[in-house]
C-alpha cells in the first residue's frame, strides 16, 4: 500500500489564493506595483554604487550586493506568481520547483550572511575608525561578499538535493504561492527527520550565527556611541549605521515571527495556511526587498547626493 500511494511527480499545483478570484486580482495589482518598485529602487542603488566614485567603499559594495540579491530573490518567485494569478493553470514542473527552491534558499541564506558582514563593517567603522581602511581593505571586503554567496549556494545546493530525492505521494498540492522548501518537504511520503535536522543545522550556521554577529557588533557600537560626549558626535555616529540596523530589524524580525512563533497542532495539520501566515509570507518575500532601497535612500545623505548627481548628469546629457 505504501508503494501504491507513491508516484513520480512531474508537476506541482501551487494553491496560493485559488478560489478567490477577486483577491487574486487585487494581489496581482499590488504585487506587480511592488515588484516594479523593487526593480527600480534596487537597480538604482546598484547603478550608483558602480558609477559614483564616492560610493566605492566597503559598505556600498555590500549594499550593491544586497540590492542584487533582492532583485534575484524576488525574480525567482514573483513573475510566476503574477502569471498564476491571471491564469487558470497554476502548476509548476518538478524541475522548475527544484530550481525555484534552490534559488530562493540560496538568496535568502546569502542575505543573512551578508547582513552579518555589513554589521561587522559598521562595527569597524565606528569603533576602530583609524584602522578602518586597513581592516576593511578591498582584499578583505570582496572575499567577505564572495564568502556570503558561497555559503548561500552551498547550503541551498545541499538542502535542495536532499529534498528532491524524497519520494512524494499522489498529493501534489503546495499550499503556497511558490515552491517554498518547507512546504514541499512536508509532502514527502518518507521520514523527513534527517532533512529537518539538516535544516536546523543550516539555520544555526547561516541564520542565527550571523544574527549573533549582528547583536555583538551593535552592542559594541552602542557602547562606543554612548561614550561620545557631544550629542552631535553621537548623532553622526548613529546615522552611519541606522539604515543597516533598520533593515536588519525588519529582515530578522519577520523571519523570527514567521518561523518561530508557536503553532498549535490544529494549525500544523491544517491544509490551509491561515491569513496571518500568508500576509507574513508576502511581507517577507516582497515588502522587505522593496523597503531596503527606500530605507537606505531616505536615511543616507551619500545615496541622496549620488542619485541627484546621476539624474542631473542624465538630464544635462540630453
């Protein structure tokens, strides 16, 4: 009976908001607008970090990588989600689902590690400003960024490989907007305790360890800022890290709330995600990448000046 209930799946059905056509139309318009803002905002940050010589510093190199990550992360799922909102066919091939899992997890892991690297950069800039050019030289910050990408790709490759090798039952309905690795894993007909342990180890290494680095860095930063006697000096020091701290709070706050909030057995055994989980999932996958460039633009004079310079140069070149 166990083998009869197993089959070789060739495609998955992404349930999303099926059965709610009005909500699908509303979400299509909303997510499409947000996606355009993500592309424009993050694309602008990448452009100015490359073209403006004043922004050729470690923090803006990291910021350019972060913006590229946000574009890649959202592009792995948003276009297919938008198509599914307007189409009756809401399926994705098994290989397409595997690719979506790999890219989504790789981008998410890389962003966690990269935010930790950015926190260390801010710690050196504020607590050791005289040694900053030496510690955060190009020979240091480029390998840090490359290491972040490497960690994300390796983690995702390992986890995705183990998931796609699982046997799946006849039920091919994924109660999500995209192929989220946890949702796919729970559909397996085999024991997934090994996969769950692997995911736990990866979470500790690539999510909680960077978070610990961020907490330690900002504890030392706050301690250093409080030792500054002048209010103007404290304000200037805090302004250099406020944008990054805001992004970290939003990013990790959403992750912690989405994955660590207590769930009842009834919720775990339910086929339908509750409304709160779907809103949080959308916020984590779409709103955070949209807010990142807005936060860095509104709270950073260098970015504002670079954008003005870029627009003026384009205007006068015409």
